[in-house]
């Protein structure tokens, strides 16, 4: 068992405390008295039959800005609650602060930083001591805790639940106010209040990480939609351009004038070319006729061709005998 300060008549002058009213009607943590350093002359045994700590009952590790709701029961008319911490490991020198004349049974919320104790080092061993305000030799201690000093969010420790608490306390000492602390007149009331606060804390909303993820998702979705619209409009523009080119080409080809024979050939390509029709024969003085063709095969070497152009001699008519 670790030593703790002795509240006998010899040790009384080394503590300096202010008498505080009952905390049962105060919803904020009451500031404790200024801290002093005292010497422990001897180790005093716990007087469990007259007072009992309901919380804390197991060793804890607390930050000096955390709030702890000490729950206790006592048979005394009024009690004094003290918090003390070792100045060095295993030392009998303690930094100590008192809260006097509180209710004999109930819950008292306090943050170690509110005590303003000047501790040379962290971590350090600390504990709570409960004694009769009329007879300081009758006392008992809690399970004790290890106190550290780190940056972070203040947490409230209580009998029913452990939850985060918003606090304006700093690690440099002095008084502060913890909005998450509440004082009740019985452990059952403390449990009900802590359970209610714990259940409402889950509906606080989305954290910063979730909000950032949602924002990134919305941004990526918007960019993807813009890209799809851009490629769609680009493809549609190309299709319209191609259709315009095809329409213009068909218009130009239909506006070209064709000869009647070409139009007929285009209109009915399977129709055979007309048979050349000879013109009326021209008669010479001798009675011979020369046939003139408008179209047809090449007749330059024929007899009719030579007759027509005067290169051939007219044939004598054959007389029948």
C-alpha cells in the first residue's frame, strides 16, 4: 500500500483549503484550493467501515486536464475530499489540495489541473483521500491513478461511463471550467446522467474525415459528368459535319447538266444503242445511188465512201443480155 498524507493534528497546519458549499446544486466543477507541499510522518491505515469509494475502484491513467467524478459513501455528517500526488516516485513528499465540507455521500467532479498543484515531473502517482471533517484520523483512500500531462481532448471518467468533455483547462495550472462535469447526490443519479450524455454523444454528426471524403467524391463525380458531356458533344459535332458533306455532294452531282443521250443512258443503262438509219440516197446523173449513213461503222475504205468523195470511179450498170 502506498503512503498518503496524515490528517492528524500534526499534519493539519500543512494543508490550506477553502470551505466550499455543497456541490450537489452546482453543475460545473468547483475550483479546489491552492496546493502546498506537506511531509507525511507515517503511513496510516484505511478506515473502510466508515467511508467507501464507489469510483474509482481500479487504477487509472488520467491526463491532468481530464475530469473524474469521484463517487463515495460515508456515515459522517460532512466530509473533506483531498487529492494528493507524489513529488517524486516513492517519496513521502506530496503536492496536495483539499475540498472541504461536502455532502457525506454522493459524487464530486474535479479535474486535477484545477487543484493548481506544482508538480516537478510527469507521470506521477496520485490518489483521493476522504476523511471526516470532525475527525481527520478517520479516513480512506481510493484506488489511485497515474497522472500524465499531454496534449489532447479532455475526457470525463465516471462510475457509469467514460466520455469526452469540452474544457478550457490548460496544463500550465490555475483554475478552469469543465462543461462536461456534473455533480449528483447519489451514484444512481450519476449513472443515469452519464448514460444519457453518452447516448447523445453518438449523434454528434459526421467527423471531419467523413466530410472530406464526401467532398472529394462529389468533386470527382462532377468532373466525370463534365468529361462525358464534352465527349458526347464532340462526337455529335463530327456526325453533323459528315452529314453536311454528304448532302452537299449529292446536291452538286444532281445540278450538273447532262446530254439527252447521257440522261437516257443514266436513266436506262440496259437499252441498246439505236441501229444506224441510212439517209435518203443521193442519185448521180448516171442513175446510181449513194447511201449516206449518219452513224455506224467506219466506211472510209468502202466503195460508197470513195464515190461520195470523188475518189472512186462510178461503176457501169450491168445490163442483162
